[in-house]
């Protein structure tokens, strides 16, 4: 019982806010320091996680940019290959049409168009402008054994082919 009376003597009635604040100040400081340590540990963990996440984001962004560059390069290469294939296909069509119409292989370079019908029109126009002149199968003048006469006959044949 002595202890109870001792406590009763030490007890002070708190009548103001200032008295209450000073009475609990020590307890608040202890709790505050306890939680401050926990907060510091959590902040440190959070900072490490943030740093790791930033590092991963940086690495993934770099990998994404590399993939984008490779894709762009691949797309350019594919476009280049497609253009070459189209060029080869057009040349093949031009050669086929020139052959069908009896134009020479050199005439293929003069054919224009982006599809078969346009190329065919171009080939027919070229054929109409140039005309197809085939060499005669036999000479109209007899071949002589005289070299001067053979030369004259050959020149005469060339001149006759120019008129056609």
C-alpha cells in the first residue's frame, strides 16, 4: 500500500495543454525515433528498388530502340528487294512481249509501262514506228564468182533493204 500512496503523491493533475504536451513529450519522442528508423529502412529499400527499376527501364528502352532500328533496316532491305523483284518481273514481261511482236532484244530498253497492257501498247507503238524488216532468205541477184560483182550485188542488196 505504501506504493499506491507514493504514486498518489507523485500524480499531478494536468490542467493545460502545455502541461499535457510536456508530460507526453518523452513518450512521443521514443515512438517517433522508433518509427523514424523503420521509415529510413523503408526509404532505403524503396530507393534500391527504384534504382533497379530505372536500370531495367533503361536497358529495356535501349533494347527496344535496337529492335526498332533493326526493323527499320529490315523494312528498307525488304522494300529494296521488292523493287528489284518488280524490276526483274517488268523486264521479263517486256522481253516476252518484244519477242511475241518480233522486236529485237535491244528494243526492250525502249519499252515503257508499269503493267503488261501498257508495255504491250508501247511495244506495238515502237513496232509501228520502227517496222520490222527481215532479211531476205535468198538474194534476188545471182551470186557471181567475180569479187567486184559480188561486192556490187551485196551493196545493191543493202540499198534495197533500206527501201523496205
